[in-house]
């Protein structure tokens, strides 16, 4: 029931996922059963499909307070969906709804992972070399060095386990390459990362993120959120500029088609949709967070990512790495 | 003598500025007189020109410690150049050299402006509507609320005085529009800005910066530096992607020319060169900081900006606004 285009895009994404990997995955759609059933029928044109519907009477909206949502709406689709995992009836949970509520409900239902002080939500950003994982992007705005150290372990574990990157390079987001550069938080975090067995490549600057210098970029959630939103806005601004110039007549009309096509290819590389959602890390289970504007493609890709995280038991990998790296 | 392409680009920029506004401005090139003289002759092909050379035997490099540079190199071009202003022989100083050293030398020579706790260096970023002034971008990494309040006053004063924007809109960089969203620093700064007579439009998010929601964006220097570097990297990444796709053959060769041309127009809008340098604000005088890679065009534009700042007596305007706004 979560997301700006729920339940339509969630259902469509689920159907596409089942179509591709129907033998390997089983999808449970959690929400108001009547609504989901009729929507499913509307979309597929049939009463028969391979998707299970699990009823949940309440819906957490963007206006609900995350911290209170699991008490004020105990029968929400989030709550019921996470219960399925808690009771062993599912292996992964995901939602494109209220991010704070996903965090709060997941933490309440699944519990915090042993050895982790604070769960975190990161973001996968496209780079010129592939992707980079920036965390935290808003779960914790005032962080301590040990939180960033834990983010580094969790980020490495995700990139290695789910995205198959061996020995992920971890960069500390700062304002200069030298150890001494940065603020109090980064100076102290640098020491911790240096002492750890994480593949720490040192401070990286804002300009290094999209250049793909590191596979994992750790920062406090305030900085990370600004990085994420600023990066996302680039694509929008390019589209705007594109339109502006085409209206100003810098294009010959014949060329517009080709230009737009190529431009779209470039923009697509920077589009979150192809990357799906991001994991909520540091809880004792698999919980994914989708963009509020998730398209069916984004939902489908999020399902596939969560499948890998569940199959490979990401929480266990993080626990192992906490012992191995710190 | 400062900048990656010094003294060539500085001299060329100065010559271009004199060509355009020779009646109104007088340029002093400060540095090793022999080098400057022969370079000037090499570039202009003549011994005659409208530019004064002021000798300075030492050069501050990127390796010099900013904090020590005004003691260790008392005869540097920065030191001598700032002395000219202090003694009334010039109205504005600028350099594309070591930013920290410009700040330290300017503060040492010109003194801190009355009512300002910490000088700041901002950055003018292009937006879809025009430009926005982000400050601080690295002079102070650990800031207190009152520093951000002062940045707001200084930023407003610059945008109003030099860029002619009436009643500039000031946004506080945060992670959500609500007053409560953000970290400790922004929550406290919000209160101060709300109480002031600054045209405060509230919190703005990372995505709002390039959308041009605010004319002035205030943040701590750590966050601002990351915003600046990330924004700058975007142009580079687009260029890279552009090249990648053209090599992959997505273009018909015939179209490449047109595409590149239009693309360059878009990139130019996001290019720092057209914007020139940025002011060092909060010192008792006019001091500008150029990008290390300043082209002649960037140098020329920096000269023009500093001319306006000097003519309109920017430091006095800031002092007035401190009284008016706070």
C-alpha cells in the first residue's frame, strides 16, 4: 500500500518479478485484500495469478509519525508484512511507503542486529564506473564515529553480498584527502576506520562520489541526505535545460528526436528506477525501502535485490563482518 | 602568481578586463616583476600596456600552510597585494591561489569586519533560474548557529549589492522543510533566522539548491564544500557519459557535431568560469578567491565582480545589514 502510485505500481512490479522468476520467488501482497484483489484483476484481467494476498486493514500514510506508527496502526500493511517475516512465513519485506515508518516498524518487529547501535538507510547512486553505496542518508542526522564505522561494515557487507563486489572500497566523505581535513566527526571516524580491517581508502571529497572512487561512502545522515537529494536533482535540472534549449530553437527540429533519445540514455544511467530500492541495514531481517515514486521497474528490481539479500542471509553476513573487520 | 595556470591566465584575464573597461579600472599585477614583465610582453607582443606591475619576491604555493603563510612568506604576492589595499593604493584584491592562504592573509592584513565572528568563503552555483550563493563552502567546518546567521547576512548583502538581487531569499540547508527537521545546528540556526529580519524562506533540501529555490543557501563549511564539489563533478560526469555514448556508436556521426554544440551550451550554464570568483566575506576590505583552474574568462569576470564590490563598498553594506537584519 506504500508509495505515490500504490497499489498499482507495486502490483505491476510484483507481476513482472513473478513473470521473470516465478519458479524461484513467491510474492505476498500485503494490504486491504478487497482493493488488492480487484486491482490485480483489473491489471491482469484474470482471477488467477501466482500472487498471494495477505490482508491488512490499516495503511500508514506519509502524514503518520514514524515513531508512533507501529503503535497507532498495529494492523498496518507494514506491521502485518513484517510479522510474516518474524513468524517465518516470508524471507524479505519491502515497501515504497513512509521511510521513517519502515525503519521504525522494521526495528520494532525484527529487532536490532546484534553489534549494531543504529540501523541505517543508504542510497545506491550511479557513478561513471557503476554504482556507489552512500550511507547514512537520513536515518541518523547527528552521528558518532562508531556509527559511521558500523555503516562502513554494513555497506561493505551489502555491496559484497548482494552486488557481488569483492573487497569493496570504503571512503569517508570529507572535504580533503588528508587525514586531518574534515570536521570533528570525520577526524575521529578516520582513526576508527584506519584501525579496522575494512578496505578503507581514506577521505573522499564530494566530487569523488559520482566519479566512483569508492564502492561505499560513509557519512552522517544529514550530509548523506543532502548528497542524495542534490544528486537526484541533477537529472531533473538537465531535463529542464534540455527543454529550455529546444524551445529556444538551438535545435533543428529534425535533430530533436535523436538528441532526446541519446539524452534519455544518459539520464537512464542516473535513474534510481533501474537500481530498485535500498536495504534498511542493521535490523535482524531483510527490509527494503523503495522510492516513493517507484515505478513497476523499480519495484521489480527491489524484489530481486531483496531476494539476493534473503538467500545470502545478509544479516548474518553483517554479523560475521562486524567480528572480522572491527 | 596564484592558480594552476599562473601567471598566464591571470595576465590574459587582466588584459581582457582592461580592454573592456580600461577607462574605469586600473589593474596591478603583483608578483615577480621580471616574470610578469616578460610574460606580458610575450602575450601582448609589446612593452606598452595599461597594466601596472608591483614586485613581490615570494610566492605562496599550494603546499604552504595557510595559517603560517603570512609569517613564513611576508613578501609573497598575496601579502604585497593586500598591503596595497591596506595602504589605500588599491580597492580590491584577488587571487586564484591557495584559498586558505588568501583567507589567512586577508584576515591578517585587512582585519575582521566589525560584528562578524568568522569570515566565510561561499560559492556561486548556477541554477535553473539564475544563480544561488552557497556559504560557507569550507572556511569553517564546525560552525555554530550564530556563524550561519552571519553567513546569511553576508550572503544577502553580496547578492543584493553585487548581483543586484533585491531582498534575496535565504534558505537554510537541511533535510526537510519542517522546522524540526535537520541536525542540532540547523534546528538552532532556524530559530535565529526566524527571529531576524532576513528574508528567511525556511529549510531547503539538497534538491532545492540547483532548482534555485533560494538566492542564498547557508550551511556549515563541511556540508557546503561537499555540495560544491558534488555539483562541480556533475558537469565532468556528463562530459564523460557523452563521450562514452558517442564511442558506443549511439550517435550517427552526422549528428555528433550538433549534439556536442548544444550539450556544450548546457554545460556552459553550469560552468564556474562564466561566474568568475567568489568573495571572501567578513574581512575589512574586498578580497576575491578564484578557482585554481581559472581561465582568462574567469579571471576577467572576477575582476568585474570585485570592481562592483569595491565601488559599492561591500564591507560597509554588510555592517549596515548586520544592524538592520539582526
